[in-house]
C-alpha cells in the first residue's frame, strides 16, 4: 500500500539506520525527512507537521522522550518511539509522554511498515460520537473524556483507547490478542507488555484496587473483563 501524500520524519542519530529506514519507506511511497538532532526535530515537527514521527529514544542532548513530551502540546500526528533497550521503564516512559507505539531495535522492515499503516488508518478514521454510561462512569468517545462520579478522569489517548475497547464489551472477556489487534493491528506474540502497563494505569486512575481489582478484572490465561455493574 503506497502513501504518496504521507510524510514521515525520521529522528535517528545512527546515520546508517536512518538511511536504511528512509530508503525503505521512500520505496513504499512515503516522503521522508531526516535529522539526528532532538532540538532540530522539535522545530521540524512544528514546521512540517509530518503524518508520522519515528523517534529514537537515545538521542544525544535532547533525547527522544523529551522531544515527544515537548511536541505533544502542538503535534497530533503519530509518534513511534524506537529504542535499543528492551527495558520496561523505557516503554512506560515512552507511552506516558505521548508515544503511540514502541519499537525495539533491530527494526524489522515489515513490522515497521505495518505499524505505520495501522497508525495512519486510526488517525484518519473519524471517531464515532458515542457515549457509554455505567452508573456513575461516563465514557465519551467523541471528546475522549471520562467522568467518574462527576469528576473528570485524565487519561492519555492510549489509555482511553484500551478503556473504550473493554467498556464496549461489558461483562465479556476481551483477550490480549484482541486488544493488540484493535490497538496495533497485529497478533499477540507473548512479549508485548504495553497492554498490561496501560490497563494498570487505567485501573489506578479509576480508583480500582491494585490487588484483586473489581472494576477491570484480569482473567488469567484469557484476558480482561470490564465489570459493568462495578460503578
């Protein structure tokens, strides 16, 4: 699938990897701009407003996590963090500062392309104006807002996504595979931890119990269950 009008900013200080990614994506029909510098990346994101930013976490000076945090105030496009370290704290930090997805080096071409395409599809899809209400919990998909007992609960866009999927199937077990395909567009391979991290943060914000949660239950070996009458 070609995207001749879609632009990608590649922020990567490994020039060989940067060139390889650029050549590959240009061959797939994307327009690519490259930089090795975090501060320059902030300016380019502001000026170019690319459709997707591929952002290395370990940049010299202003690193990728700081870049992501800074630009989220004015950039609504997709950000994929790329890091050489397979550490949970990096994944948590990347998602917390506003990244849409997370890739660990070495980068695989087809996996990268699939994630870019899925994020573009999501960004281009107009969200349906729907409201789910469960007693004192109100979830609005159009405004991506959540209110519990009248108080607004601040969720990131990724936290809202996972809550919306679970709440759209109240009383039903939603498998981790289903969640990953809904959120990222590929099947669960047994290694992805972002779903668990996201649900853990949603539980905390919705005042669910850390031990033996009663609002969003973990069904061991199967997935998660949103309890519709727990509100």
